[in-house]
């Protein structure tokens, strides 16, 4: 599974970097202009996304990209400390759970 990891804050980048080291199939994605632009550019290339940021930011960035549960990659959202995780998209079919 090819995983893209995104983070927008310094604390989030710290956790994202740790995750990228622990997950050999993961890539820490460089942020382009916005979360939405970064997701749109990476969307067709990845099977899963780990987003270390507020869920609302991710939802707004994903909205225009969504097609159906059979083809959308899974998306998991974490807080900066990695204490809370939300399987936001494609939990069952995409492997987010």
C-alpha cells in the first residue's frame, strides 16, 4: 500500500516524519500551496493518506476529490501527539480501519 503523509504544523511534521520512518511504504509529502492542492496533486498516486492536522481541514480538501467508496483511497487523520486517530474515508474497503 502506497501511503502519503501530510502535516501542516511543526508538531505535526515531527509526528509525520516519525511515521514515515516507521512505515517503509510511506512518503512524507511536501506541502504545496494548500492542503487541498497537495491532496489533489497526490490523490491519484496513493492508496492511503495519513493527515496530521484538524479533521475539518482534511474534509474541505477532500470534498472535490471524492468519487465513490470503491475507488477513493483511505484517509486517516491524527492529532499532533498521535493520541487520537479518525478513520475518515475508506475504512473498510480501503484499509483505513
